[in-house]
C-alpha cells in the first residue's frame, strides 16, 4: 500500500489511537498459497521482519554519560501504595520511587518458523526470545523479565487436498479446494510481545512498525525521532503524574514547562503541613525530585541523549495491551491474586526506536524505548479510581 508523503505538521507526539491507526495502515495484506515448499522453507529459516535487527545483547552505553555519545542510565518512575494503607481504610497515600538503572537485554532468534494451524489459514511465527535484567546504581537487582517477541505477518491460505480429506476423514463434508477463497484472517497487527514478570504479571502486547519512509510506506524513516520541548512536553500519556492523581493542579491550558526550573510552589516545604490532601501536595515530591525533569517525564532523557547525535535513520515500533483496530479488544495483562486485588497492572504501552547513529565515521545501532504501565490502586480524595503511571526508558547499544 502506498500514499503520497505528507510532512509532519508539528512536533506533537501522536496519541495511542493515532499510533494504532498507523499500525493498521502499515499492515501488509498478503496470503499466498501454502505448499510443501513453504513448510520446508519455514522449517529452515523463519521470517523475523524488523525483529531481526534486535538479535544480540544490548547494554547501557557509557553509563556515566560523560563522554560524547554516552547514553547515560535508564530511568524509571514507580508509584506504590504507602505502608499501612488500603482502599478500604486509608486511601490515596502513595510512595514514589524514581531512580537510575543499568540494563542487560538479550534477544535470541528461535530457529524455524513456528506454525499456527487454523484450517484454511496458516500462520508462521518468527519468534525472538528476550531476557531482561535491570539493576539500580548500587548494583541491586530491581527487575527481571523474559518472554518472546513475535513476527506475525506471515499468513498462508491452505485449502483442502485429496490427501488431507483422506487422512482427516473429511469426505463428504469437504471437497478438494475447499477453503481456497476464505474466510481469510487478516490480522490488524504484525508484531506481538509476551512476557512474564516475577511480581506476578503476564503481558501480551500487539502492534507493529509505525515508521514511514519518504513515500509514506512502512519501514525506515530518515533522520532522528522527534521529542517535544517546552510546554508541549506536558502530555499525560508520558508523565509520571496522571490527571486522577491531581495533575499537579494544572490543566491543558496551564501546563508546566519541564525545560525550565520548577514553579515556586514545588519547593514550598509548608505544603504538606498546610494542605496535606491538596493536589499540589499530592504530586509535589515528583516535581521536586533530584532527577527532575526526568522524574516527571522520563522520555525527555531519551530526547536529551540524542540531541547532539548524528542519527541517519530509525524504525519505530508501537505495541499495546489494549489494542482494538476494528477486530475487537486484543492483548491484555494477567495478574496473580494479590496483585490483582491490591495493585493491579491494567494497561501497558511500548515504543521502541531502532536507530542508526554515526560516530567517528562508523554506523552504530542504538535502541531506545519507552514503556508505560498503569497501576490502579486505592482511590483519590474525590473517591474516584486513581491511575498510577509506572514508566521505564533507556538507551542501549549492542555489546
């Protein structure tokens, strides 16, 4: 599919719905005929698509970030219930954690295409295992995760044959050639990620490549990713503060400029005493954190890492646990009983940028990501459900 290229009208980041629309538009609909040759080919070599670029081990490049090209640490923000609280008695109090981290992320290709049989529809999955290990600055492990990334774009049509009818006792209901004209399954996504986290959550995200080339087709995009500056960066989709947490007592008409020093009220030490349940007090510690502005909007560190880099091109991947592109809700999260009762993880999105960086005349692959999870626990001071963002961002290079 192709459409005339339209340059971006502004630097504003796209909403989740707009990103999902991009995935639909980027989905290549092809369903060639399944044959024995296809089976032999897929047995030897799976089709990994964009995921092939991830193969290998990635780590923080120059964690101190002191020399040119250093990417610095990853960073996460996490809101958790304060000790002694629960939704039945003392709601609304939370503990905020924001810290730098180092990471080792390994991707391993699974040999051969994994075959999914669905009668007239055949799918071959290009699977890539991943193992993620994260430590804080003190070297203390804080996160472990493993799972699979899946390339799901390889579909085939498999009609009934004389052999299949005889072996599966299909006669007289099935005739040779049945299934050759449908129904045809056309997935609205091309990529998936399944993962297991030892806190007690299992994730399933769906999505695809959203970058576009000069002709508007999916693939590699020239230049570097765009990130907002000034008040345009005050976007709750990327903030460690949600509107249900009080929104720092601001609205879309009065955003905070995260590229400037914090407003005076942020450093007002009397707020916890004079207005303990106020919206400003509710979110003051996030805005006054030593890692500001990254404590408020972590992906600004991704922006600041690449601002002096020469990035020639990138490929962007977007994935969601709440993915509905016209085929009904897809994806999701399962939690163990305790997590489901007290701090359920309800929603997650992932953006990855696979970038080509030029340094000292050499091309280097770089991986950036922003991962946003939403916890739901306790209630706000108005009695409504509160959404608590948990955000991780990092910049990695291959070992």
